[in-house]
């Protein structure tokens, strides 16, 4: 991480925590964008209905436990060949591919969750990977690492696919999230894809992204699949097939297990005594930085302190320590009290 960008990033993270710990006045609907007015809207309605909204098997990339690893997660259908297999190559024809095998677990009804970790990545290198869905290998996807010592990240919060429900668009229709079409998710998935493409065009050299919570909007409980269409919209962008995202459990993610089924987070802090349904906090390193992602939908502050201690004790020599969280006051207060050590200066 370059020194010139360190303070800026830390300030953004601190501001994000302060905002998300407030009353929610900055929710996604505060700045609603009507996608039907976009010149590229034509054809998206059909694409959403025929393929995007029903494809729950999109792959997600997450940073590994360190910069030499990459975590992948995706769904396969129950009853098909369970193949949590990723092949990684330096040649597009996959002729020099190495095979990595992971684990599976039951997900929502009709699906299983596949999780695989790829290791041995080198900096400033181009790779191609495939993953197997229902026993069928995907087409090769390009993935490029950047420098491990000087790196950049994208930071965003509240992608919240589906949050535009109740808004009226240019056609006069009110967006909704209760039908099989879910026009709110359709609108937001279009804008999410567009936003990512704009951000990456301006910042083509980012190594990974940070999402401060609420990947989706619809609160459902347990293994209820009611938010899967929103996850399909969140994971749809082609950019996310090559961009690892360290996600945070937001209050809209927290009540449902689908978050834990889709995202293969490293070093999950399973010692939490009061975890949310969606899972746990976690941590990872990249270069000289330690990142700790708190599950602040867990109100037990002792759990967060234990995670912070565990992460720092295991990585005592990292120069930078960055905490990410969402919604609850605990992390913001903790960082405020420990700002020198944790946010805006090297340890």
C-alpha cells in the first residue's frame, strides 16, 4: 500500500463506519437512480427475466488469507455431480493448469455451496481459472494479480440490490420485490454493474475491493431463498469474476444464511459466542496490511475484541491494520478510542 494513499483510505473507512453507525439516513434509496432512463436499458429487461435473475450459480471471489491465495465460492444444484474443483493456469488454453479441490455443504433448498481456495499466486501475474458447476467446467476466466507491496483497493458500501423498491421509474411503474420479476432488484443490478465498470475503468490497477455491508436488501430468515434473486443480481457483473471482494455482513445480510453460502471468507472467527445467522467476522493480510472485518450484527463486544486480539497476535509485524464494519456503534467507538493504533497510522 503506497504511503500517500494510506491516510486517505483509513479516513474513508473511518467515515464509512461513522455513517453506518448512524440512523441509516444514507441508505441506498437516498440517491435513487432510475435505470430505465439509461440508454443501455434496452434489452436488459429480457436479459434479467430470461437468465440473470434465475442464475443462482454465479461465482464469487474473496481475498484469501494472504496475498498468495484466492477464495472462490459458488452454488451447484443438488443431485448433480458435486465438484468443488478449480483449475488455475498461466495459459489461456489451460494446458499448464493446476487443480485445487475444496469442500461442499448444503445451501438453500435444491443447491449446495462449493468453496475452494487457490494458493501459490505470484504478484503481477496473469492467470486463468475455471470452476465446475453441476460437474461441468466453466469457460476460462482471466484473473490478474497486482503488486503485493504497493496496492490499491476499491471501497464501497450498500450495493443493496433491491433497495429501490417503492420508487417510481420513468415508465410510471413502482418498483417491487415481491413478484418473480423483482423489478427493484432488476433496476439495482443494472446500476450496480454500471457503477463497477465505471469505477474499474477509472481504477484499472486495483487489487481487490472492500464492501462495507448490505450486498442485498431483502430480509429473510434462515435458509429462506427469498433474497437469492438479489444475490444473483449482485454477483452478475462480469467484473466480479476477476475482482475479489471482501464483504461485510450488513443488517440486510445478517438474518439469512445465503451470505455464508455465497462468500468464502478467509479465517472465519468461528469462536464468536454470539454470531449472526449469516456467519462470522474474519481477517486476512495483504502485503504489509492486516484487514479485520467485524460482524457487528453480533452485539457482543467481547467477540469483536477477541477477534481483533487474535488477528493482531497472529500478524504482529503488519505495518497497517484496517478494521471494516457496518451498522453498529461498537466498531466505530473502538476505532475512535484506538485510532492511532488501528486506523490512521502504521502500527
